[in-house]
């Protein structure tokens, strides 16, 4: 609420840069950030840096909006006031998006049991609760992730329209160029082998 009442607008950015105290939950969220951010960059967003940035910007906006609006509701404001930092929620959003885009990949959690990637967010949510972390942090990430997945993947397939098309001014910030393989000018290639004619 310091953003609204005291105009500390920098908190809209800095609250995504702090991940809390170093405990078991912190270590797992760091693992999620490194692993699934990399997987998204190398697969779904390969060569689409602007689209990846836009996904993070959309997620950060949704999370911030939920907390700000929730903080203005009289009976719920005290609960939303506890969300000082949203970095873990944004990390969990990437986990959710990746799991929705790769639902049939088989995974194992700590070698205890196997499941498909579609259930990964729920497995991690259960683990967060077991280690004493707040479930609402991960649930917020799931809400933001589902909003992005629906608007970016499901809705375009249903209607043919893309409401989350990356704006041109964001694409102008990133040099997303297709990889082009150029044949060297001085390269010489051997002619294809001629078919042998067998004479009887």
C-alpha cells in the first residue's frame, strides 16, 4: 500500500527482485527460476526474446494488479498486505506456463514418485505447504500463469485472435533475428557421384 499512499512507485519493480530469506523454500524457488526460465527460453521462446520479456511483463502486471486491488478491499486488505514481494509468484508463473506447454513430459519429484508435467505446479505447491511456506504465493503465480497461457495459447486457437501479441515498441528493444546459414563464396562442393553403368 506504500505505492498508493506514499507514491513509492519504485516498489512496483523492486518487489520482483527480492526472494526472501535463504531457507529451503528459497532454494527451491531459485532452482525453479534457473531451470524453467532456461527451458522456456530454449524451447517456447527460442529466438523470441521480446515475447519472453512481454510474458514476464504481463505476469508482473497481473500479480501487481491482484495485490493492489485486493489491498483496497476492506475485509481482504490485511491478507494482501502480507504480499510484500512477488518474485516467488513470478517464478511460479514460469513453472506453470512451462507445465501447460509440455503437459505430457514424465517427471520425478525427489525420486519418490513420478507424474506428468501437467501436475508439476500442484506437486510444488504441496511441497511449499509442507515446508511451511505460504500457499498463496504460489497460487498467485498459478493465476498469472493461467491467465497468460489462456490468452496466449488457448484463446488464439479458439478464435484466431491474439490479444497478447507483443507490441512493436517492445520488439524494437530486442534484436530477434532469424538464424541464417550463409554458404561461403569460395566453397566448392564435389559433384554428385555418377551412376555406374553395368555392361554385360
